[in-house]
């Protein structure tokens, strides 16, 4: 729908919505039908690190000119807008019966873009995921919010206003029905009431109506990029420790993907202990592996991150994860999460690691984490088969005995 059509829509409804030079997107499905519409303004306030351990704050807005990578589905749709030098802003929508909502806003910003982040000492892409305030929107209605809605995170504040969005558009056109945000709904002041003096003590008024708490889905980040890391004993030798892994870190009730681009890799290889140290501009992850000559495992994890409130550090030196036979590699392609400490959670994706017995710098035969679950099925299946066999033998015995007794009676 064009800006003119949107303006006509507002006049029809009698809504004084303030059109602006905001970002407008018309998303169409594979059949070229309109499936998602958005016209909105977003301001960003981002704090980032500059020289001498100082920080700077920049403010910029979502431009009108963006690259649209949005997608539509029957139960889930995503508004994704790319802009500038490696920045993106996306909102995920889900539908439940007659209502839909925006679950998560994911904002990625590229600190190497000097036009936006001058003098930044970091050159990586940061990603933040936050919960939205767009909930309980009726199907076949547009969500409207002229008021400013600020969503705060650790280093990023996002302010949305002049918002008009309709997810799950039907009939190839936006609806004339509007679901307004709470800030736009006028409140009617309640006139004060006066009561005559009374000597009677009034009984307390009990409100029998209770409001059930609503739950908002946890923000989800995109799958982290898989990093490929290796350690050599010296420049002339092949790798003695290799690891492919996508990492997400959960700390202080936040989650953050670990970006392998620009990561410094260090560590050491020993007979019974090896270390892999991954250092980015903002965090350091140290993985310590040990072996008992037969099996190796991840024994310790140390995590350190620089935050705006100081250094955050957590460690666990009594782990027993990623276990496999020495001379093989450990592999787990599915997403896994591990509670390292009460304040730190590790998420892994497409994991394969071999800290000992590496030959020619390549992975040896892998022990898959899926095999751990399958290994329990074998004894269970054998036990069930034996039980069935015993029941069959007993049943055959009793049937045979009964027949013999019947034959004996007949002969008498």
C-alpha cells in the first residue's frame, strides 16, 4: 500500500496519525499477495567503546531506504530490514487464534562502520534481542502507536513511534480496523467522590476479579556463526587441537552470540591437558580439556566479558562435558545448552572438537552425541525382546499342559 493509500485510510477512520518520512515496507508472498505491512520510525541510541577505556554514545534512525529481507508464514512472519554498512533490524510476529503479537526485536550493528561509530576500538558486529510491547493485536487489524515507545537494553535504547503495522494481512490489503497501543488510548479522569461522615466502620472491599499474568516468549537470536579454530605446537607443525563450534553466551539474563570474525585464537596442547582460548574485543572464553588416557572431556570453562558496569567473570573447573575416546573427535550438530554456573549458560551449535591425538590436522572418527541416546535403546530393546520370549514360552507351556490334561480325562 502506498503512502497516499495509507493517508486515505487514516482519513476514513478519523485518526490524526502523523505521517512522516519513516520507513515503509510492503511485504509480498510467493503469489505476490500483500502479507505484511509496516510504516514506522525507529531511533537508536548506542553506547560503544573508544580509546582510553572511554565510551561514546551515538544516535541515529532507521533510514527510509532499506533492503527488505522479510518473510511471511501462516503462523510466523518476520519483518527484517538491512541498512547501512552491515546493520539490520528485525521483528518476529506470531499468531495465536484470533490474536497476533510481536515477540522479539533483534538489532545488529556493525561497529566497523566508522560513519556511524567513529573512533570505535571494536570492529565486530554486536547483536541485541529485546522483548517488544506489541501484544494482543486482533487478527485483521493494524497495530497503531503514535506515542514514543522506548525499549532499553544494556548498551542500546530503541525508540519506536508513528508505528502502523499489520502482520498476517489477508485479501491483499491492509485492514481499516485499528488496535491502538495503550499510550494512545485517552484516559477519562474519575471525578472525586465525597462521603458523609459515618461512625460505622466500612468492611474492606474485596476485588474478586483477578488478572492472569501474561507470559512473553523469550527473545531468540539468529543461529551463531560457526567458528573454525586450531592450535599448533609451533609454526612448522600441524594442528594438535581443532574445534568447529558456534557459540552463544547467556549471562545476566541476556544472551549474546560469539562472533568468530576477528577472534584471536591461542592455547596449548599437552599430554593430559589442552587449552583453547578465544578472545574477541569484548570477551574471552577459555576451554580446558583433560584426558585419563582413555577418554577426554571438557573439564573447565572460564568466561570474562567487559560490560558498561565493569568486568563480568564466571568459571567452572569441575565439568565433564563433550566426552569421547582419545584419538577420536566429539561431535554434536544439534543445539545444546549447558548451565556452567548460576549466572552463565553456554549454548553450542554444530560442535566438533578434538583436543588430543589429532593426525594431519584433521578430525578423526567422530563420536556423535546422538549415539549417547541411542546407546540406551540397545539394552532396552534386548530386555523387551527377552521378556516377550519368556512370555511366549510360558504361554506355550500352559497351553500344552492344558491339552495334555484334557487328553488324560478323555482316556479315562
